[in-house]
């Protein structure tokens, strides 16, 4: 929390310092100019003592002496007459003979596009440079010839002997524009006096052809400078490309988890297009399935798409929305793409190079303006850095455009890709700052949340104590209510059961004539009802098998007295939900009534009680209790006796299904209890 407040205080102080707000943009602008100037000044600089071949005789292949495409399979042929070295030697000899009377002297470095109008034969894309040099003494040791830049492929001859070539001569030929070349001259090949150096150069398209300065000298003098220049022209761009690829993949994963922040996805897409555009600076051998036109179309169209994605990206990064402008840009890009693909082949490269580079230049300038305006608005170091990086990219894009239109030499190479590290650093700075701000806000929020949690815990604890007290009060009241209800039930059962029998006995006693048999029967009934009540109130009231066992003990006395056999078949039974004392008592009374009726009226000598559990897929599980006798049965009519009505009443009360089946062979009473 303290760090967050200190950071905000510093930011407010910085925003309120006008002088500092002027110095910082000036500081970044100076960095802007110095970095671009330094990149523009990097050249191949050998140590003193090497020789520069600055003037050459230019021979063109006007009569088609050299093949347009030489298969790679001939490169290693040694026996057949059609080997690559032989083909190249014949090519150089025939071109030299065909141009024997020509005196076309050119200065090196040399760009073909400047002489195409003067020498239309250059359009064939095959040129031979012939150098001569006189040594006052014979060179000693191992010498080499260095080509800092050549477009696109070259074969080198020293004193009419082929000493090497730089890649494939099969269409599409190898592209070595960003790959400095060094060819070792066999020891003893150079001699005192006049020596010739012939460079057979092939380029597709011809307007992209050039030859940079040519150096000869001892290998140990040229090698260090060549390594440094190779690092700048080839290794460093490869490193930048790999960095862009890794960061783009990271941003793609970040966007995948944060889909609402589309700037991450656009950054990944822009990185992909930037990488695709940079491939032309890195790849020497084009895939054989592609021709030069298709390859160049892919490379430069990716530059146009990079410009389009860059504009969309800066809009999202700034939190602005220009839907109409973005639609116009999108549709305009599609129209320009169709125009490029439909133009005649003679205009193809001019239209492609112009449109791609203009698109990148305009997009970089537009993004630069927006970045500068936002940097001055928010007065933020990271936005000043981003504006500087975009400005450097705009200047590098301008340099590449000037190269395309002929205002800068081709052999200096494109430099747009060198702006990527600065842009990546600036953007990562912004992301890091955004992450730090988010982290600081999260820390502040956590501190506030911790305070709120403490207050909430105190309030919850106080409220919980009140709730506990309320629950305790409710529990006591519920216990009292349960006791009152149970007491009322017991009193009601005693009144309806024992009370009725005692009242009957009292009336018999009040009569002058006492019927001992009836009085004894009433006393027995009262005693049996009391026993049932006691059984229903015991711990066995929730255990149906135990309760039935107690009932068996009670009823056995009466069965033995009447000499009636009891068959008992009670299986292991599941527990019944909400089966308490009240339901237990009603079930026992139903069974008592069933046995009493059987003993009094059925004339049976055997009564069977069975209980088992059954599974009903429609209604779930239930328990079946059956009482069977082998008596004479009875007739069921609409005017059932009090005993049967009481049994049905009690069955309804305990939510049981009661059925009575009787015939001359006996009576069966079935009780179905749901589990």
C-alpha cells in the first residue's frame, strides 16, 4: 500500500514538472537519431592492406549463352560432361567471347537498375563482371576474395579458374543479398603481373541485381571484418526473428487466456507478419515449389498486412475505437491486393514493392503520431520510449522505401527488421508497467479486503453468537413441544384404550348383577392394551423385528390357552422412516385385533404370521406383514364390525395398506408398510 502511494506521488510530481517533460522527449529524440544513424553507417570495413576492386568491365548475356536454370543435381557430377563447373566455365567463356568488342566499364558498387535502359540485355538477369589487377610481386600465403553483398547468386573465377559459387543456380536461384561471401583463392593461383577476376552474377528479378564493393587480400586480414559484417547482416536478423517468434507465441497464449484484450492477439499476428517479411532477409534457398514471383508476393504482402495489423493494434492499446477507419483500411487493403495480383508482369515488382513499402511507411508514421500524442498526454516514460521506437521504425521504413525508389543503394540492404528489438522492449516495458500497476492495485485491494474481512468476521461472530442463542432457545422450545405432544398422545391413547375398558368395568361393578366373565374380559383387554402401550414406548418401537418379537411373547399366552399353534416367519427387515411410538402402537393394535378375531371366531387351530421386505420398481420398497389362519372364515359385507373398521382406521393412520381376504379355508390379513 505504501509503495503504491509512493509510486503515485512520484508520477504526479513528474507530471507537474514542465522542464522535465520537455527534456525527456528531447532525450528520446536524440536516441532516435543516434541509433538510426549508427545502423545506417555500418559497412564492411576490412583492415588496411586489403585491395578493393572498384572498376570492372560489364559483360551481358545478350545472346543467351548461359542457361536460365542449372539443375542442382549437376553440382557434384564429376564424370559426365554436363557437370555444373563445366557449364559455368562454358557460360563465362561464351559470354566473354560474345562481348569481346564491348567496352562497358562500370564502377563498383554497381546496381543493375541504373543501367537497364542503357543495357537492356541486363533484363535477362545474368551479368559477368571482369576485373584485372597487376601485382608487382607474387602474393604469398592464402588469399581470398570477399563480396560483402551480392544479389543474388554468384560464381567466382580467378585467372579463368572456377574457385567457387554461393548457391543453387536452379530456378529459383539462391538469394545471398544478406549473406556476405568469401571465396578462398588456392595458394599459387595468383601470380606476379596481371591477374583476372570474373564474377558471374544472377538475379531474379533483374531490377534487384547489384554487386557491392569487391575486396581481395590475405585471408587472416579479411576474415575478422567478414565475421563482424556477417553477424550484422545475417546472424543478428536471425536472432531478432527468433525473438519475435518466441514473443509472438507467448502473446498468443496470453491472448488465449485473456480474449477480451485483443491487443495481445493483434501483437501476435503482427509478429507473425513481421517474421514472414523478415524471412526474405534470412532464407537463401526458396522452397522449390515456389517461383520467385510467388515468393516475393508473399513477402511484401505480409509487409502490407503488418502495417494494417499495426494500426489495429495501436488503436486497442490506446483504448480507442475507429470502426469506420478500420473498415476503410481493411477493404482498401483487399482492393490493393487484387490490383497487385492483376497487374501485368512488367509492372508486378514495381507495384508490389511500392505499395508494400508505402503501406509500412504510412502506418509507421500514423502509429508514431498517435504514440507521441498519447505520450505527451499521459507524460509516461514507457510511452515516450514506445514513441521513440515507432519513430525509429518509421525512419527505417523510410530508408527501405528510398531504396526501392532508387534514392538509396540496394547493396546497403533493408533495415526495417533492426527496429523490432526497440519496439519489443518498449512494448514489454508498457506490459510490465501495466502488470506492476495491476499488482499494486491488487495489493491495495487485498489490504482493504483484509480490513473488511476482519470487520466482517467480528460482525459474523457477534451475529453467530446471537444465532446460537436463538437456536438453543428454539431447541428447548422444540423439546418442550415434543414432550407436550407425546404426553398428549399417551393421554389420548390411555383414554381411548385403557379408559374405555376401565369405564366398562366400572359400569359392570355398579350394576347389582355382576357378570364375572365380562368383567374378567374387560380387565384382560385393559391389561393387554396397557402392555401394548408399554411395548410401543420402549426402545424397540423403532426396530420392527424386535417389536414383533415382543408381540409374539405377549400373544403366546393366549394362543397356548386356546391350544392354537403359531407359525412364525419374520425375515430381516429394513428400517422404516419416521416409525415412532405412535405408529408402532397402531400396528400392534391391528395385529392384536387380527389375532383376537381369529381366536374368537375362526375356529382355527393354527395361525401364521410372516413379515418380509419387497422391492416395487414403481413405488419403491415396502414391508409385507401377513396374518393367516386355517379357520372357517367369515362373510364380509358393507356393515363391517367395529373391529374391522378400527383396523382400517389404524392402517390409514400409519399410512399402511390393509387388505382382508377370507373364504371357507381361512382368513388372510395383509399389511403393506412403505419403507
